[in-house]
């Protein structure tokens, strides 16, 4: 397995859904960063179930800092954080161990690891593991704050219901005011209705999350193979439910003329900017100083109550499956802080590589 990401700000995630704990090690975090367990906990709490559309698995998700932080400051040593798994019930997974769950990694993991993979709750392939990404993202966001970069993610579509665009300040204000983490209250209400309807039918629903980062300096990115959008896409695809990533105008650029998709340059207050942002803040794999804009497509939660056709991998016979357990009718809102975290981790790594973030933070 490959469980590490980043070149200078490197995160290594560990643990499984029904194992004793999940956690993350951050190597390369500058010394002197003011950060405490409350900063990490605040971000992790955003990922917890918050409504009837979410799983009933009631994990406390209490963050423990094991190393790398002393008296409220990073020491320069690896930062190790973990969360103990407490509300674990593997009995349901024992019963369906050899029934391949459609939409899950059961089959590929079984073949890849010769049947030795942890099958309980999806094991290493569970969305539970994304809590480790959020812990790392919390530290990354604190580092980015030092250079004025702010990262936000929010739901823009669920079940075909699209949110109306909002200004950055309004997004920041609205996203925690509804369970969908949507900046458009009217759309959020309709999204919730559709998700609850799917849940009543024993089904699930997907959506789209948009992430943005403002105040980026020009020059983040290392073309050609470590381009900014390439590394961001890699990080975002590590989130289990993500099946599509686009930047700026994305796929709609294929239906435009160059005159429509190009972003004209101008000078404002002595600074070079573009009058539009179809590039999503990236040109040639390098940040251009405009807001970063990325969208990710999140698939419907594959664990659904409705009966599905499958195969029993032990008997090699066709079978049917009804998944009973604690699952999200819509994983989108819980993925929002994860998207935000992976954007922050990626930007932090590039900022350190560019020398924008110092190796030691001045505490004076």
C-alpha cells in the first residue's frame, strides 16, 4: 500500500475502520507553529454525522496528540495524532464477508491482497480513514494562515439540485448553518428533501463539492509532473467517494471558444490579475494569484438497504445482498471538510517547497 502523500510536508495515514484506532503522522511541519488539540478537534468535528441523513455510528472522534507538539507549539519533530475507534460493531460484516458489496472495494482488495485485507467496514478503504486527512489538514490550515491563505469547501450540488453562486464571505458564513454544508439556504432545503426521500427508498444520493482557496501567491506548483492541479487531483482522488475532479471552467471549457474561455489580464491596484477565472487559479500547472477553484464529484454511498445482485466469492455463485448497518444516505456533507483538508495539505506542501513558509516559525 502507499499511505504517504507530499514531498516536504508529508502525511502518512494509518488505521482501519474497525481497527483499534486511526491516525496520521506529519513529517516536515515547521517548528514554532502555534497549534493545540482544540484546533485539530474543531476541524474533525465538522466531519462527524450531524443529521438524520448520516450514519448512526456514534464515534466520539476525540483527537489525541502523541508527538510533535509541546506547550502549544510544533517542535519540528513528526506530528502524530490519532483517534480511537470505540463504537465498532463488526458482526454484520462477518455475516457478509464473502458477498461482494457493489460499489465497494471488496473485490479489488480481496484479489490485490490475497484475501488478507481487513474486510470489516471496508477496512483501509473506508471513509472512516478520511478523519486522518482532516487532522493533517487542520495543521496545514494553521500554516497557511501565516501567509494569509484561506481554504473553504462547500456543497454546490446534490441529486441534481444546484446551489446558486455566493461570494466568499457569504460562503464562510452559511456553510455550517445547514446539514448539507451548502452556502445557498434555499437549495440546501431542497437537497435535504431529496436525500431524505432517497433514504426512505433504501437508497443513497451523490453530489458535487467545490473547494476554493484565496490569497495564493503566484508560483505554487512544480511542472511538469508535480503541477498544482495534478497534485491536487491526486490528493482529492485519495478520498474514497470521489470519482471526478475539475478546475475552473473544467469540462465546460470543451464547449467554449478560446475567446470565451481565456482570462484577460489587467492591472488593479498595481497588481496583475485576470478579469475572469476560467483557469481556476492555475496556468501551466502554477498558481496565478487568482482564487483556486476545484470541484469534485462524489458518488452515492454504495452501502444501501435495497436488495442488490452480487457474487459469493467463496462459493463462486451468484447471490443477492441486503446491506444492514449504519450508513450515510448522502456522504457529500461529510466529505466537505475532507476536500478542504486535502486542498490545504497540498497547498502547504507547495508553499514550503516554494520557500513561502519558513522551516522555523518566529515566535517573537
